[in-house]
C-alpha cells in the first residue's frame, strides 16, 4: 500500500488498513506501511545488516515495567511484495532496550545498565551468544538512559547518553544512579566515573578503548557526511557538538562550560504545526512547541531530491509529527532552517501516531518507527488520575514502521537479498564511494573488521586520487581503522580539493605528529585555507605541536577569526605553556570590541586559575599601569579575568607584590572600571600581605566617609575596608545603613557588616528589617544564610512573623530546606512547607480563576512582579533561569495553574536543582545550565551564571525539590491568577 497525501477525514479507526489515510506528507513523496502489529510492536530502533536482514528493537516495558519484556525481532518479506510478513524473536528478556547497531557477526544493543553484544552463531535466527560489552549506566527515567549506538567515520562506536534524571514518585524503579562504567571483561581497564559523568561516550570493543565525550544527548544523535556531530534533547531538536573532549583536556586551567551550540534558526523549543484531531496530552506537556524531540537523523541516502542531501529529520511523538531542517554552513558551525513556515514534513491526524526514531536504509528510503501508543509521557510527569486509569499501556500490542520515498519509487527489494556480506575486498572498496552512506559505512565496517592487507595500496590510491570525495574520505578512515594508513597518504589528503576531506585529514594527522615531524610544514601551509572549518580543525590540531612556527600559525588563525568565540576557545585549548603565550599578541593588537574583551578576559582567567604568582604579578603590573591614550578597557578586562580565575581555585602563594599594586590602583588609577576590577582581584588575594596596609585602610576610610563623592566611589572604599576586620569599623558602617545614604553606600556597608563573626549583625537585621528596602532585604537574607547561628535566628524570625516567608524567595527556601545540618533542615521544612492537605485547599481556592476572563496587560504586570526573576516570556522579557513560559501557551489553563501553585508535584525535566560544595567550603545552588569535561555552569535565580572548575568541586549533589518556590499564591489574587494565565496563553 502506497500513500502520498492524507484524506483529511477524522476517524477513530486505529487499524493498519486505515493508518495511511491519517497522514499529511510533503509534496513529492510517498509513504508505505512495511510492518505493523502483530508482526512488530513498540518499535524504538532498527538496523538493516549487510544481508538485508531487518532487526527491530521493541521496548514493551516503557514506562514502568522492568520485568524483562524487551525484545529484538528479525523481520522478513518472504513473498517479495515489499511488506514484512515474517518475524523471529532474535533476543528477549531485555529490560528497556534503547538502540541497536550491526557489529562483527552480530548486533550491539543498548539495554541500561548494560551494552550487549548478541550473535546468532548457529544460524537459527536467534541469538545464542550474549556478552556484556559495557556496564554501569544508570537505570533512570527511560527517556534519558544510554541509547543509540552508532559507528562513526573515525571507527569508534558512539553512545547517546545524559545524566540520570531525578525521579521522586518512581524512585524504587528508576532511582538507580549507575556505577563506574567499564568493560566487565577488563574491569581494571579504562573505567569511567559513575554513570560516565552524565556525558556521552565512545568505545572500541576490540581494543577496550573507552572515552568520555565533551557533551551529552538525550535520545538519538547523528552526524553529517564529514563527521560533524549533532545532538538532541526534548526541547532543542538540533544541537552541534563544537568542541571535543580530547582538546579540552590539554589545558586544565581553561574553564569552559559550553561545548555545544543550538543550530536551529527557529529556536530551542521551536514552534511545530501538528494536525492531530483530539490530541492526547498530559500534565506537563508543552503544546505547539518541540517538547519530545528525539531520533535525530541526518539524511545521507541520496535518493531524495538533491536539497535533502543537507537535511536532518527529527521525531516529535507528542505532536505526532516528523520535522525536517535543512543545514547550511556558517563559520565553525551550522544553521538549521525549516522548509515551510507553518507546515511539517509529516504529520498525522491520529493522536496515537508516536514517531520516535528514523533510519536511512540501503535503498535511500527514510524509515519511520512509530511506537503507536495512546500515552507517550512518563507517569512521573502526568496527572495521577491518568496513571490510575489503566491507559498507560494502551497500544503496547501495536507498532508500525513506515517507508518514505520519492513518488514512483518501487517497493523494497532488499529483504534478505543483499550480498554485501559476501562481497570481495575490491567490491567493498568500490562501495566506499557509494552515494548512499549506508553502503559506505557498512563497507568500511566490514573492511576494518577483515583487514585485507593486500587491499592497502588500492585504498591509498583511492584516498588520494579517487573521483568521489566520499570515496576518498572513507578510504582514509578505512586505512586508519585497518592500521594501514601512512604519512604519505595523509599528506596527499591534506591537499584534497574538498574542504571536508581536508578537515578530516588534519584530524587524522594527529596520529602521526610524534613519529613524522615532516608532516608539520604541510599542516602549517593550511593556515590560509579558505574554509573556516578546516582552519578551526587546524587550530585545534596545532595545539599538540610545541614550536615557534606552530605558535605563529595558531596566532594567525586566532586573529583571522577572533570574532568567533569557538575559535577563541580552540586557541586557548592548547597546553597552558603554549596558550598563555597569546597574552602579549592579543594585548598588542587589542581593539575595544566585545571579541577582544572576551579573549583578554579568558586569557587572564586562565592565568589566574594557574596560581602562578610571577605571571599573575606581571599581569597585574600591566593591567594597572596608566597610559596616555586613556583607553583602559583592556586593563579592566584583564583584571576581571584574573579575579575570575583566582576565585575559581584555592589561593596558593602570598601574592604580596600583586596585592600592593592592586591596593594602590584602587585609590589612584584614573579609570573607575580599573579601580573596581582591581578590587575584585584583591578580594580574591586578600589584604594580609599588602605593604602599607594600615595607610591604605586609612585612605579607604576617608573615601567611605567623604559625602562629596558619589555613592559608587564611596562604596569602593567600604569594600576595601571589608577586606580587613569589619568590626574595627562597625559603628561607622552601622551608621551608613540608613535611608539617608545612597543605596550603593548602604549595600556596601551592609555587606561589610555581614562578614562579622559576632551576633550583632543578626540583631541589626531583625531590628531594622521593617525599614529595609527590597535590595537591602535581599542582601540581608543572603547574609543570614551564611552560617548555622544566623540561620537559627532567621528561622525564628520567620516563625514569629518578623520576616515574611515570601520575602526570602525560592533559592533561600530551598537552601534552608536542604541544609546539611539535620536540625536546621527539619525545622526549616516545618516552617516553609505546607501542612498536609493545604495544597489541595489552595488549588480549590483558585479554581474560580479558570472561569474568569483574564486581562493580558494586567497579567504582564503579574508576570513581571512574580515570575520574571526566573522565567522568560520569549527572548525579550524576564530572565532565563526556569523554563520559558511562552512555550506553555497551548497548555491547558488548569495544568499551568497546577504548576504555579504546587511546583513540587513534579520537577520539570531539565530543571533539577543542584548543590555544589567547593574545596574552600563555599556552598552554591542552582541549575546546571551547561557542563564540559573541565567545568560546570551553575545558573542561579536572576539568571546569574557561575563557572566552576571541576577541580574546585568537593561535592556535587542533587537537591530533590523543585527550583520553583511554593507560596507564590501569597502575592497573587484569584483575578490576578486569571490575568497571569491569559498572559501566558496569549497568542504570539
């Protein structure tokens, strides 16, 4: 049965015969149903091997069944009509299998906590060999487990993976956080941290190589023809991995928190256009936007119209669509654009159509795996009545696989009929140039497995002089995988006319740098390459070469593309001894632009983190000198970077010389920006080793008391005094905390007083609370959270009503309720949480809001007052901390109101709260907005980001409560709730 456009007739008929009538498909294409129930059900991944055997992974257990119901089936078309009609259970007793890949004579299957190798050694169609390749992955929420094994160009197997996700309701089933990840056959070799640190990995089963990648992905990942990797998460459907782990590990002083960038030009949480009739959506589902993106697949099949050679497809099961993007290059990155402004490539009127993955076959067709369930969300994030309804597994006996091809394409003819497995080495080499990547990758895999040494000369000729760019590319990597690549072949590939081949040749050349220095001049010759991605790869590769010529080339590459932040990071990824040499050239060529300011700050931060006392002093000298041009931008950037780097590590050395220069500059430098930045550095170093310390303090006191100066100038003096013992100046500082003083003076004095160790500060806060402005109250609560004694006073004030619960905000509430001291923690929860049954009463109180007409303008004001500190409404309003509320516009009002009034009902996916304890004892809480092998970025309320080096982290733990506070209703009336709902749901 072939279909090209849907009839548009609503129907409750969920039979296979009616399935194709529910679809709307892009013009020029046709769609076939090649497999369905009862032959297959709950399909999540597929593989077609070199014999034309179709293997399908069935995940029956989702969402809650861990009894081992997962299976791998082998499907066949025995009568040649293009529809599968026979199935054999290849493997069963799997928990929650998530992916499959052909390997050797069998299959690799991901089934957390394990990665298995399955093989049918006796030819009966069923696996009789089952060995565990890897183990230790978390068995968490199934949407976030290890998945999607894929063989890449570089002959490594890549696994999709991300951190385990907090589960509260089903912790007994999915609370496993994993162990170290390792090869059970070689348990002492190449062990990775617990659950691989929540990052994706790559491995080689033959050699027991195992590595962390720099990034993570949710369900699925893909690569373009030249090996550039793209990732996915539920709300962001295409993300490029820009920086790889190997380069970041060379410079431990470079704190990088981002290695990926979103490629979509239509946004994260992009708008989608379903045509579903009577859609099925649950409690926390965002409608009208990407909320369940998965199964990202680059189309490399060459059977579609030529424009699709640059296409990626992503499944969106909640919206019952398959979305297409077209990729174009932009500098070091890519831009993904939709084809139509208001239409999807594939959409269904059937709410049970649940596309979860895609596959490009040997025929160039796009195969869509339809999980076909009534409910696709996990019960952790849905209403309890739905969980109890018995509908969780409706459709578990169903499932479909569709084939999409250009109109007029013949039915499948590959089922059990391919002969690639019996092909000669020469025939396999010919397939390396095939227009369809399925043939290229399988031919490369088989050749690397067989290692036909007599083929090496021909492969080398193909790599350098073959007609097809793809043939040259795959010949290079096939030789590498066979261990037969030589430096002459790499040198030839460096001159390839196609940029993508040159880029890969540069990467491969890293294998020869130690043994073949004659290759270096040919690499250096590429510094003027016209292609930005070749230059970007070259910049990273040259980081392995310590020579003057390599340094000069890296410098030229940096300055040519310095406006690109990824180029800056690539330049700094070289070992510290090499990357720090860039300081002088960057400062010598400095122009006051954001690009140069950013580069200066990154360089200085790297130096600060190194704790090299001599280098830090030299930089302070340079950053505090006066110049005739009165351009001090670079100096303030240099000092800000130093301060950032120094504060990221525990202080080493006295730094007395630098401290003296800084102290002098704070009072005498003509630039206020340099003065403030110098104080930031001195706050990291300390005042103890400053020569003339008392004279400096006396000068600071005069500045603080001088009412002819501005509040900002006086606050600088106060902050300097705070570096000493604030008790010496207590009376003066207390006198400054009053309404007659400028706000900067009040805040600086108050924060200085907060450093006092006695109880006078707590008394000051309680006594003057009523007179404090909002800014002072915010500073006061932060200071009262500094130690157990103050927290005890704060809790008493909350208990007695002297300080209002709503005033302390979500961050402090969570911090109190997650305190390490059990007595304080229990007391805080008793004060700050609602009594049993109160949430239900509050929900009942606000029910009338659902029937009221809300005013959008009034709702905007409610949003600004109560929500904007943590949430955005689109890119222009609010702060990006929690989810963007504009993505909720199609949600049911009752669901939105439930999240507002009872946020702890369930923690929104991706918004877990983390507590980080630093080596120096500091505690910080927030969302991990991004992370790399060397650092994490912790985002706090107000959208404040803090980059934290992993070497400075003592403990990192999940705080199992929502980052959104309860008690929000205290500031919102019933009518205002109606207004807020109207504003959130307003049409964009």
